[in-house]
C-alpha cells in the first residue's frame, strides 16, 4: 500500500475525518535516523500526526510540530506541507526504554512533563503558534489535546506504528476526526461510541485495511462524502543555500574559528542527514559577505 491520506466530510453533520497510511515513509525515516524501536514508534506517530494535520492546510501552507519533554528522547520535530511532504527527527534517536505492559513505551521515552508547540505558516506574515502542555507524551492524545485547548476544536486522534523485531516498520498510519460548530450531539455520541469500538490502527493496516476502510468503520451510520486522496512522502526541502544560512546565523567569530581550526565545515541536515561540505574558500567568502553586511548595518546606524 502506498502512503496516502484520505479526507471525508459529513453530509448532514459538521464533521471531518482524515485517515492515512504512512508505513513506507515512517520506515524510511526510522532507518535514516538509526532510531531505536521505541524512538521509531515515537517519530512514526509524530510524523503521522503531522501528515494528518496537512489535511487542514490550504495550498502553500506548512505546519510544524515540536514535542519537547523530560524523557531521554528529549524532543521530536516534524514539518509537513500542503503537498504531502513530511520530514522529522528526534533529539536522541538511539535512546530507548524498556517495554511497558509488553508495548513500546513512547510516553516513557519522550517524557510526560513537557510541551507541544504547533506552528502554522499560513503565508500571512507572522506564523500562527500554539503551545500546550503534554497530556500523556503518547503523541496522539497530545495532538487531540492541542486541538481542544488551542483551537477549541473537539478532536479524536489515533496513531499507530508497528515495529518488527528486525527494526522494520510493518504498519504505520492514523486518523483524525473533528466536529465543527454547531455540532450535532447525536453524531458526536455516535462517533465516540464508534471510536471506542474500533480496532487499533496498526491492527487494521496489518490486516490490509485501507484509510478508506478505517473511515468507513468510524463513520458507520453517518453519511459522508470523500473529498480527496493525497499522496504522502518523506521529503526534505533542505539545500546548500539553506544550510549556508544556518552557518550565516552563527556569526563572524564562529565562522572565523571554523576556518582557523578546521579549515572548513561539515553541516548535516537534521531532517534527512544529508551532509554539506563547506571548504575554506566557501567560508572565507561567507565571512567576507557577513563583514560587508555588518559594515552596511553600522553605516545605516549613523544616519
Ligand atoms: Zn535535509
């Protein structure tokens, strides 16, 4: 099954449903980062959550999620855009914790004491930013809590990643259901009952059920339209130019030190692990540009 997302909308009631399968891209991301089994589950859930949130974006919009807490994983960063491109990384990919009740303990690895920050770049000046305290550190509950607290949208979120003993991901996916005002009580009750009764996401995917099947199970008895299907992919928007800007932000003293001590610099993109090499000449040119920029600023300051 290719990675994709399906969006549906209730015909009579104000309800939206999204479901996706992300097995391929989560597998790719986990191997790329050499993540431990529990870190794979954490990163996979967060990436899938980010993928689901693209369903709410308009063209050219982007969303970023940052989970930061007191556990050994330290943080998870995910970015996704309206074209279905997602990328992500974790603070300490090799960190792991023992199983809890026979399951990978994502909350234990990320920690419960921390925050989820959601940023949306909606193309109008300042990006939108919402911060909530983590609810459980289990990712799905935290995203649902973010929607309820920060956007006042009652939401149900299910996320699942199945990590094989080999370290491969054999199933990853999730769903997001939201009710919009004015909400219809009967529909909400029906949805809650259905959500309590459905099988875990990974079980559905492993038994060959599609995102359409998941939504059909959740929306049983609630008429809906399928809005669209969108392809999802792991894709990093990094480039040499962008990494050069990272170097630029270090400041002249740091660049001078890199030239002096290392005669160049290796910069690794945190999302895709691509390495960019900057030679002594590259850094000297950058340093000259930075100094020229500083002169200009000083000149302006005198006016
Ligand atoms: Zn990259």
